[in-house]
C-alpha cells in the first residue's frame, strides 16, 4: 500500500495505460487454488489405499489447512475491499489527489478480483479528470471502454466523461463523434444529463452561442440529474450570454451557477467562464446552510 508513486505525478497517459495493463486481472486458476485441488487428490488417494494411521489423521490435517486458507483469503479480501472503499470515499469527498494515490496503489493487489480492478480503474480515471489531467483521464477511459460492451451503463458514463475531456483537450472532432454515438443510444437520466452538459460545452467551445442562448430555459431540466455539478452547465450559459453582451442574462445564469458551486471551482474547471470574474456570485447553498447554522 506504500509503493512509490510514479514520477511525474500525477501520472501521464502512458503511465496510466502501462500501470493498468501490467496489473490486469488474471483469468486463470490461481496457484493456491491448484494447490488445494492437489491436496484433495492426495487425500483421496490415501483414503482409498486402505485403513492406516495416516489415512485417519490426514483428513483432519487437511481440514485444518483448508480452514486456515479460507481465513487467510477472507482477510486478504477484506483488506482489498477496504482499500478500494477508502479510495471511493476520498473521491466522493473530492479529495482527488489522495483518492488517486490510494486507487493507484491498490491496483497491483487486485489481479484476482476483476470487479475491483475495473472499479479502481474507474476511480483513477474520475480523479484524473477532476484534477484536470485530461489526457491521462482519457487513457483510463479508453482502457476501460475496451473491456465493456458499448451499451453498458457504466460504459456510457465513461464515454461521456471522455467526450467532455476531449473538449478540454481541444480534440473537437473526436468529441463530436463520441457525442453523436452517445446520442444514438438509450440513455438513463444521468447519462442524458451528461450528454446535455457536453453538448453545452461544445457549443461554447465552438462559439455557437446563438444556438445555446436560443433555448437556455430547457437546460435546468436536462441537467438536473447532475446535482450540484449542474452549476458548471449554468456557468457555460452565463459565458455564452456574456459573449452576446447580454449582461443581465449573464448575471442571472451566473447567480444560478454559483448557488450550486463556488465561483472559483467553476472558473478553475472551465476557463471559458473566467470572463465572468467581475460578476457578483451568489452565496452557495452550502455557504447559506453554514451561515444559518452559525446564526
């Protein structure tokens, strides 16, 4: 768990692909499993060879050994689950640097558990994207998408995260292709909201503000499933309004955005919104609740 992290850190796209591939799950019988079957075979031979002191004693020795083996496996599984869970909790708390390091260190111990390997690889990708290491995050998404069927719900989330990251990397044609593929699939409320956000960002990136501002009132319903992160979409609408010199609407949408997220978080994640720095932000819901508690 204390293995050294690669240099440079956060990792590059090449490091991410190499790390995940080098510790990919092994889909074959483990040597310890073969050893257990071998012991059973030996026990069967001894028992069938006839009554003897060894034949009476050996079954109890084997049972004791198997109990020890099972307890050891359970202990190892609990340690693995604990490490993956810790990385997930840190991700939810938005401690992305610590979560990334925890998930990265967990990967080598997960070769026996494909489900934990995939879950941890998703955590690595999510935290890299949150840290704005978009190229490395795209590499993690690409690795996982090769392992999933195209219509898998988790695969749809990854594909749309990847599309947004491609926009950040100015790979606009690749992003457009990814969004067109996603739009042809049956999406759940979360992935539909992720697609709406990506399309909004695409319109801002490509200076298609006229398309965006023509129908902004439908956006809150489309991105509702994003929760607090819908504030990023509202910030993009505010930037589009500002580009059209509609300052009243820009202020309105910026206040909606900053009700959900701090202005600094939005501007750090979306450089296009930094033109709004002079606008007055609203008090976030979290800040309002804290002030109410103190009052």
